[in-house]
C-alpha cells in the first residue's frame, strides 16, 4: 500500500514527510514512467494499485488561466507587460522512500533502457505533459496536484552509486529526467539532479538530459567536463518561439528565447546540444517546426528530434478543456487533426506509433522534419556516447593494495 502524509513546503524553508512505498508500488510506477501508459480505452489498472485518483482530474478552471501559476526568474521578467505576471503557487514535497534509483524499460520506442527521475510531478505546468496521469496512480490529481505536490528522492545519488557498483553492471546511456523535468524550479533548492551528475561524472557514465529549463546551465562545470570525455548530451525542448503561446502552454518553464540562449551557452562550453521540437500539436504549433529547428541550429544545436502530441488517460479531458479556454475558435479543428493522427482517438498507445502517429498529417510532419534536419546537417538524437570509459571509483586502488600485500 501507498502511505502518504501531507506536508507544507516552500523553497526557502523545506520540511519533509515520507512516502513509504513497497516493491510492488515501485515496480508499477517504474513501468508507468518508462514503458508507457496503459491503453486508455481499456482503462487498465495494475494489480494491487489503489484506485484512488484514477479519473481524478480535479482542476479548478483557474488552472487553465494564464494567471494560475507562479513565475520564477527564467526569462519572464522582461515580458510581464506583454503576457501578464503570474501569482505564486505553493509547492508541497513528499519524500519517496524507494530503495532504487534506476528505472529500467524494454520499450522499442525509446533509445535508452535505463533512466533516473529525481522527481515525480513537475512545477513547469505544461498542459500537454504525458506524465500527468502517473500522479493519479498515487492518489493525486494529474492537474493541479501534478504541478504542486512533488515527490522527490532525497537519497537518489547514494542509491545510484550503489547500483552502479553492483558486480556485472554494464554501462549504457542513462536518461536523466525521462518522466519529468530534472531542472524544474525545485531543483534550485534540492540540487538532486546535480548530485546525480556528480556520481555519473565520477563513474565516467554516459548520460542524456532533456529539459526545457535554463537551470541546466548551473551544472555547466560538470557537463563540460563530461563532454570532454563524450559522456553527455543535452537536449532543450522547444515547443514554440511565440512567448504568448509558451506562457499558456508551459506557464512556469523558461521562455523560448532563454531556451535558445541555453543552447548557445552549452554549445560554447563544448557540450553537445540538441533540440527536441516536442510535442508538435496540429494546428497549434506544428507550423513552427522549421523555424524552431533553424533557430536552434543557429544557436549551436547539432542534433534534433521531434514528437507528435499524444493524450493518454486523463490528459484527454484536461487538454480539451484547456483548448476550449484558450483557443475556442480552433479547438474542434485541433482535436480533429489529433484524432486523424491517432487512428480516430486522441491517443494510440501502440509501440512504433505513440511518438510519430500515422495518417496524412503525421506523414507530412515527418517529411518536413526530415527535410529541415537534412538541410541543416543535424543528427538524430540516438547518437552514441562513450560507454567504454565506465569505471567504478576505487577499483584500481583496491587492486594495487591487494598486490602490495604480497610483498
């Protein structure tokens, strides 16, 4: 069973309560985070999972208002007159007491088999986030709770080191933040992502990072060092170049301009950097694909990728309500095109279809992406990092000590 306690937390004075989670609960969430969510049409539930929260989409209408999230210094200060300032929302933190750091998967849709997620839930508040329904399995709302009730792993670095030291561990590229952003605002205080990078750096372990936050620049010292050994690649997710659209889609994420600036700063520091044009939403931001890729390439991106919007489980209802609030004139058209790319539904959970979709609109988007990435000489996002450098710190010293004992 999942036991939890409410806590009152802010970023200046942090107090913690615990979530005690047994092995079955952990295995269920690992599956949700990395392999993919159940077919929404079947409304599946994992064995032993309490039903509390499934279908819980408690979202006050204010959640879809651009004034419903709190701002932080990530490029918005100079734009508040144009897009409006946002009042503060308090964030609560719950301690995740699981005893493992690495989540494993066998999904054929993604280019990695392991990941570390220091956080569940995300303060960025992106309306389209496919990870929102995972909060419902914990008994929380995938709406407001997903953005304000965060679950964190305080010992993630220590747990990771133990797992990397296990006999027989074979290094492959590890994804950092495959479920929710590893550089969301709370990272400024907790620094869990940095602690993970410090471990990976010492073990010479390759890592791929996806974020839409300029917070990644705070770890530039570690990233540049790892980059010199071909151990890291960073992707900035850029969904639009329009700050107004970004503000309503991703209210607490960095402005588009700041993300491009982050790409430039990473590239200048020698960190291989790419852009993920994700998600592409038909009739909303997909017309910007070429402009986003071109702007990112000018900033220094050398790799690129894209993902077509998918709306699993509760996300369907949330996204429809958001569209009606902010884009009532085109809501029906957007939903119609999404269904066209998803076999008549708003989500197609089948492997090999989830990220790219199918049909005329999806095929055209794929061709457009292939054309612009080819023109700009951008590589895809599955380029290999160095895995042969992996070494457990202390092994060499232990071996030397053992040999000296013979004399």
